[in-house]
């Protein structure tokens, strides 16, 4: 074998080893559907473009993410609620953006505005038909994100910001689903449906987003705090997070990362002074 072929084999083997090492670098995340759809999927692609490190993400809901990161099944999670007293102690919540609680209905629903008092009355089963809100004569199907255990991010926000800590009244027209992603999908195909969601993901779905007290939850109104239901979005990491996870969090919090989040239509930390 001459020197040309020996050199060629050496270079091929070296390149193969480099590609193998490169492709083995990845981190995984799960959790809040609002965050996943709102900014995380695109942010993961941008991080890979800049660093070569893959970020494999999926939704499932805040509670799923918290449980999986605590058990070491994923490297990080996303949450759209603050840390609760019964959450595992060995995880940290790091705010990375802002969202707003939004109320969604089917595109065919003629209602375009709702008051917080009327939202509360729907969950208390005092308003049960759309005709009570000058809509069609049709029962309101209340669709909620309520996992079998733990606290959903959207549902926690709804209880704290609208229901004053109380549980809703469940009726034959209440439907509970495991995550906000599933809730949004059901509202898309349910003409009489009503649900709470996060604006970061709801704006990307085929639903109608209601004004609240006459104010639409667009980016400008959230930044200026004119829309009344602003809430934080978090990354959740183990206290002993691996170096690559820490680097990803540092990127998300960096000026470049925050600017990218803002470019996706989500309110970044830089947007809110």
C-alpha cells in the first residue's frame, strides 16, 4: 500500500471519529407545551446551528417535565408556573421569558371579548351557555389542562390569577386533559369549547384568542402590562446539571438568546424593564 492510500485511510478515520464525537453531543428537554411551541423548538434549532449541539425537546406538560428532570430522564424541563412547595428540592427554576394567560375559543365563536369576572363565572358554573355572553344558544364546554398528578402550569395560573385560589366547579361539560397542547388541539375542533392557554403557543394555533377586559394579549400590551394576566416562563434544571445543560441555559439567558426569543414573538426578559 503506497503512502497516498495510507494518508487517505488516516484522514477518513479521523473525520469519522470527529463526526461521531460531534453527533454524540446533545441534551434533552420536556415539559410546558406553551414554551415548547412558543419558542423552544426554534431556539433548539438555533442553538444547534451555533454550537453543533443538538437539543431534543418535546412537550407533555409542566408536571411531566418536572418529574422527568427530577428523575434524570431529561437534562432540563420547561415550566409556566413557579416552583411549588411539593416540587422536588433538587431542581432549580430559572426564568427565561414572559407569557400571558389567554382564553381561547373555536374560530366560529362570535365572542371576541370577555371580562375576568365572566371567566370566573364560567369556571364557577354560573355562566354555562354562550347565549349568556351574547353568543350562540349552546352550552359552554370547559376544557382544562389538569394532569393526573401535580400542578399544570396553565391551570395553576388560572387558579391564582382568576379564581383566587379556588377550584373550579366541574360539570358534565367539563373536559380535563393532560396538557395545554392537547387542550389547544381540542378547542380547534370544538365549536362550543372554552379554555385557558398561554399566548406564546395559542397564537400559533387555529383558535380565536379573546380580548380580556377589552385588551388583546399581544406582545406590546404584555410588555406594557396593559394586558392584566402576564406570567413568567421558566427552564427547570437539576442542581447538579451537566456542563452542556449549563451552557445551554447560559445561552438562553444571554443577549443573543434573549433576542432570539423575542424574534419568535415571545416576550423576552430584555423586553420587560
